[in-house]
């Protein structure tokens, strides 16, 4: 009887490992633009993207990233040491439009990369929602004494 318990435990452990591997394989690679648009078909899906850090502030826990198409603001996950010029892979779940990713994780792929070219903002109406969220969270008070 004692021999069955380890076999059952091993079978259960193997099943957990397989299921964890299957869940990871459901991760979908998308662009920063896809994350910001939050297409309804992508909401609540685990996605990953690769981009270059254009600004990072560990004290304020903020991070700006940009791929070749679009830039995005996000909270810097605790323990992350991403710096300007780092190419990072970010994994998280897509939330509502303009809100980025829920519970993101940041992995550094390479350091000292050149920054992507700045993107021209032609339609400032899309920036309004971002500014409102900064005001609600107190983000603009950082420079005030």
C-alpha cells in the first residue's frame, strides 16, 4: 500500500506540470498597439509583447515602453530593475482599452539598446483618458513641492 501513495503523488505532480505547461502555451504574442486597443477578442487573455524601455523610475514605480509602433505607460512591477534602453518582454492579461495589462511581469531580454524613434501624436483626444487616469492617481503631483 505504501508503494501506491508515491505513484499517485507522482502522477498528480506530473498532471500539475503538464497543465502548467499548457497554460503557458496559451500566451499570445501581440504588439503594444494591440494591448492599448484592447480588442474585445483579446480581453482577459494572457499576452506578451517585446519593447524598449524609454523611461523608468523605480521610486515612483513607473515605466514607459515603446515598440516600433506605439508607446505605453505602465506600473513597474516590484523587484523589476528595467532601465532606459533595456529590451523587455512583458507578460500580462489585457484589460479594458487604454489600461494596458493586469498584473504584468517584466523580463529583461537585453540591455543598452538604441531607443525607438519618437512617435508623432496627431490625435490628442486619445491622450485625454490617459491624463485623466494620471490625475485620479495623483501621478501629476510628483513634480510639485
